C-alpha cells in the first residue's frame, strides 16, 4: 500500500478531530447554520447585552464621555427625524392645497366657460 494516501488520510482525520474539538464557529458549519449566524447580527438583545458589558467595564470619566457623546448623537438623530417628518407633512399639505386650488380655480373656470 502506498504511504502517501495513508498520510493523507491521517492528516484529514486529525483535521476532522481538531474541527470537532474546536469551539463552534463558521468553519465546517452547514449553510443553514451560517445563515442563522448572519441573522444573529440583527438580534438587538445580544447587541444590547454586549454594549452594557462594554460600558460597565469603562472607567468613570470614560463612562461620562461615552454617555455625553451618546446623548449628543441621539439628539442629532432625533432632530433629523423630526425635520424629515416635518418636511413630509409640509409637502403633503402643499399637495392638498395645490389640488384644491386646481379644483376650484382651473376646473371651476373651465365649467363656467362651457
């Protein structure tokens, strides 16, 4: 028997044993497991827990700085959302006014001429 295939089989066996004994990861997982781990990115609860642990490990002044930056970013995002909603409502009101203006002035004058 040729020693090269036997060495190849031994190496593959060792790789499989190492993969079985290694902690779970993307290596050697079936595609549905990989897809499931990609959807874990959207799992809000795990991100919140990880963020809390990270925040609790910070020192006191660093916590204040991070909290201040978070508040400023939160207010900026809130301001942007409020401006966007205001713009949408203004455009909707303008569209309604243009529609009624067209109905009363243009359509009304067209009916009067006939």
